[in-house]
């Protein structure tokens, strides 16, 4: 069985500060991992994905994530937060890239001016 | 590319009525679409996997007679909430996987969701 745990349901940073959103996964097989962003009353937009290639994955909007097998983690980072980054972020795992997704609980990111 | 459109974006209806939500892949074909449900401030829960030309696969605990899914073409899947009640109020999101059969290595692309409110 696969599962995802996102540490912290709410993270608040100042504009220009580092963004770190934590995600730990559990999977009996090599996982495919994803980060999605959701703005209010909208669907999900794919930020980045890990598909067993490079462990450091770069995504859109300046986000990146590093797959660490030893820590079963896939944390999302961005060096400098922007006001437009305020949204809900979901980490997800699947058995393969197009397979059904198991989502974490979500982390709401707030960015203070 | 890979745009998924959901319609309607918001619907309010009386208890006891049936509501149909459409999910369309606008610029690609998708043999597989997924339907998710999201409660306020919560994560997405997969309801069912919709396969073109065959029956949907429902997740445990989802009433298939309550949530009817039809995937009649490679670009359209519909979710019908039958005899809707206030507890069915939620945000419903669909996703579509690019490609035809065997395209399991393609990611899902999400629609913008449908907010359903049952009075």
C-alpha cells in the first residue's frame, strides 16, 4: 500500500523567504511522486514529478524537490517566496506515472508581505 | 496543451434531483479519466477510475449506484450524482490521462472542478 504524509497543514513565510513544504511517502515499490498546487475553487496544476530519473527535480514557478530514498522524503522548496505562491499544495504518490494518485492532506502556504 | 474542461463549474440544486458533471479532454484523447471528491480544507479522495468503453472502477466505500460514471468517448466522461442530498455537497474534480491504452507513463491533467451544493 502507498501513502503520503505532509507535515504541517499550514506554513507561513515572508515574501522573499525560503519555502519548504515537507512530504514523506510510504511505498512497497519504487514510487512515482508528484507535487500539485491548487488555487481557491480551481483544480490541480502539476508543479513537478519524480519518475526515477534525477533525484533533484525542477518544476514550474521556481519550485524544486529532492527525492531522498533513505529518508522516504520528497520535500518541495523554493528559494524566494512570492505573493502569488500562496495556495494549497498537495504531494501525491502513485505506482506509475499515469496511475491513480494517493494524495497527502495538503499544506496551505501563506506568504506575508 | 493537455487541457481538461469541467462543466458546470458551480451548480446548486434541490435535494432529490440528479446532477450531471461533464469532464472533457479538449486537445487530446484519454482512455482513462479519474473522478475525485474534495471536502473543504481537505485532500482529494479518488472516487473512481473511468475507462472508455467499459465500466468504471469504484474505490471502496463509493456507492456506484449513487455516483454513475459514463465514459462513452475518448474525450468525455460524465459523473451523475443521483438523488442528490445535502451530504453530497462537495467539490468534484476530474482528471484525464493523456494517450490511449498503454499510456500508463503519462501524467494526469486536472479540470478546474465543479462545486456542487445541494439545498
